[in-house]
């Protein structure tokens, strides 16, 4: 699940037991019982096996074959990392900047964009990331009396002690927050036919709320949208509305069919990533024209490794609070090339540093889409307000004193953001004010346009497996 360290979850397609499903592969049938052989028979059997081994031909490598293979491997690595012995990819961008990316987007050559996103795209909605000191989710779990913060998202701990997770889920539950400018920028990419796929580490379902087609969405770390009974013999499925009703009734969700424990389909530590993640990444990353990485620390595997799967001439744009995804020289020499923003060999990677909403607004302005993006945010937020802040068809949400973390007034937030690309702190401060204004019932909106700012509690998105120094 979430981002505990660089190894993160249960590994690429292997469960805790090493198999392909949760808990490992299916056990093999026991061998039929039989009488143990006598000592002379056993000795004879061993001698026969030894003779068969001696007679079996063993293929020996031809002289020099191993050395040739080693040399070819070294040649490949040097070519990839140092540009020796091979042609350097032709640069696609005319400039390693946001403006250069925008010109590529407008050129007509960029037809397939893949987005990789993490917790940083949802923080402006009031949802904390995982690792930011003081404000990150892992810094604010003391009240749950956990052995260590990450335990709340470990499958083994959850099966024995589900209460802390469901108590936290009441604070973080989807349906209480509005998508951000960043979410709607991806929606614009979709509407313009440019979005090939969005790979998200987040479990807050805000990509769905923003209107992304589920077919274009890979929820790499799972989702709250569905839930299942954990008993392998049952696996009964439940909806978001069903799970919400039980969570807000302070009940540990139990299966109606077998009374087993029911868990949202989010990926905990010790669980596999969804099969859809592995099924789509091969084809997607072969034909991507631009990789857009937003709000993630790229510390959780195997998600973080996706940046290295794109073709060698594919531009990669990072919109984040800090540079990330850069590999050290030794890893690069071994063939695990990361992002390269600053070296003399840099030719395709661009970093725009700041909050994700401001970065998307800056790119939208260069593309001539800014007004269209701002209007989309206003229209969609108004529609969410008209439905009481709930677009998932679930049960009515429980009243909360600090529901204002849902994104607030888009007009005010967007206006403040434009001014502060060079001063993210100032921009975030303005944004925080706009986004903390409590959302009133529809009939009371006109009476109270500027309620006092509420105190901000830690919120949504448990294991969206994002973590990061400042974001996901």
C-alpha cells in the first residue's frame, strides 16, 4: 500500500507468500502417502539418480561466450548512461522548460499523455499527504495508539485490529472533498483527446469525481469505490454507499453473507497491486508522447519505476514541490536511469517546482487553456455543491464542522494562485484561506459567503500509497 519506504507494497505481482495472489500462490495438493523405502532400496535409488546425473549432458558455455555477454552488457549500460557507443536520442523539446513543454503540446506531435499522480495533487482539497513533517498523515496518528504509524495500513495489523483504520476512515472518507485544479487539468486533457491514461496512487476517488473516464484511470493503490469481504471463500462485493453507512455508524463492517471482515479495495502493505496496473502499463508506456508526473515523491515501488519505462526520447515533466525521481550515479550505471534535470546530459526532463494547482494553471496559461480550466473548475464545483457535496451516489454524508477542506471557492483560489508562481508559500496561504471556508447547505449559501475559518484536521486518503517528503 502506501509509502512506507522504497520497497513499499507487496512487490510487483507477488503476495506476501511469494505467489501471484494475496498471501502467495495456491497450495499444491499433498502427495499421496506411501511406505518409506528400506535403507538398501533408498541407497540404490540414490546411486541410480547419481548415475543419471552423470549421464545427463550439461551444456557448457562456449569459450569466450561469457566474456562477450559481459562486454555487450557493459556496452549497453555505457550507451544508455554516458552516450557512448550509441546514438543520443534526438531531443523532442526545443527548451527544457514549461514553455518548451507547452510548445510541444501545441505542435500536434504530442497525442498520448500519461499522467502519474500522487498525494500532492489532493492536498489543496484539504487531504494531507503522508510524509510532510507536522502536517503529513503519518505525523498525526498518535491518538490511535499504534505500534508505529504505518501499522494502520498493514493488512496483518488490520485483520487483528480493524478499529483504528475505520476510525481514521471517518475523517478521510471520499465524498467530503472537491477535486482540485490539478484534477480538472487532467479532465481537460481527456476532453481534448490527449489523455492516454492516468496512473494514480491516490485512493480518494477525486479523479472519478472530476469526471475522468474509469477506462482511462489506473488506481494503482486501489480505491474506496468498492469493498470486498476478506474471506477467500466469500469475497462478497460491496458499494461505496454500503461501506460509508457502516463507517459513519461507527461499526466495523462485517459481511452480510458470512460475517467476515469487509475492507475497502485499497492496497495495504502486504497486498498486491491491482492486475489492471500490470495489464496496461506495457502498452501505455510504449506509445506515450509525454509523461506528466505530479504531486508524488516517487518513493513507492513499483509505481516509481514507471518513469523509466517510457521511450528514451519521451519528455518527462515533473510538477512538484521539490525535485524527485533522480537516481544516483551508481544506479544509473546499472541501467536504472532516473530523472535528469540539471546535468550536461539532460535533454528531456523538466521540473516545475511549486504546488500542483499553480503548476497546472501556469501550463494551462501557456497553452491558452487557462480561462477554460477556471470555468471548468467553477462549473464542476457548483454542481457538487448543488448535490450536497456528494457525487458518488452514497448515503448522505455526516455533518462535519470542517467540511470546508473541500476546495472552497474556486474563483478566489484560482485568482490568488496566478499571482504567486514564484512564491508558493504565499500562494498556498491564500489558497488555504479560500479552501477552509465551511460549505453551507445550499439554501444558506447566500447568507454566509465568508464564514470564520475552521481548524483543520487531518483528512482523507489513507493508503493511496503516495508519500513523499513533501507530497506523495
